[in-house]
């Protein structure tokens, strides 16, 4: 499970710094992203479409947990968004990162909380 934790951390760091080419190296060919209760989307195209917005955010990772069934790593994080000059919102979230048998990311479920301040 330690290898999966390292992969998840590397993915999160690449994602949170806008390194899409690196993000794609961690994904299975048919990887999906699901935001809350929305329908899953193909991951590569989702990241490409959302990259301009993601690059405006800053991220902080708080903790990591693992699950064995499905084989997953859960990352607790906060993202910060400047909504106007000098005013930033902080929003907590969880990435539930599921892996396939080749240790590639198969699905990422993103759960976002209400703004925390």
C-alpha cells in the first residue's frame, strides 16, 4: 500500500501545481473523474478542460488514509481561491483515488465541502 500512497501523493502534487503531462502518467487509459454526485467524466479530457481554473487555486494537503477494498488512497486537502483582491476562500475536500491491478489510477472521486471561511 505504501507504493500506492506515494503514487497518490505524486499525482496530487502534479495536479496541484498544474503539471498535466505528469498527471496523465499516473492514470489508467480509461481513468475517470467524478465530482460529488455528478456523472463520471473521462479523466484526461476533464483535466485538460479544467486546467485554466485549477491553475488559479492553491492547495494544501492535510492527511492521507488508505482502503483495501477498493484499493484506494484518500487525500484530505484544502484549496484556496481568491474571489476578489485580498479576499480568499478556503474549501476542504477529499480525493478518493482508486487503483487498478497495474497500480494506475482508475477513478478519482472528488468530494468538496462547503466553504470553510
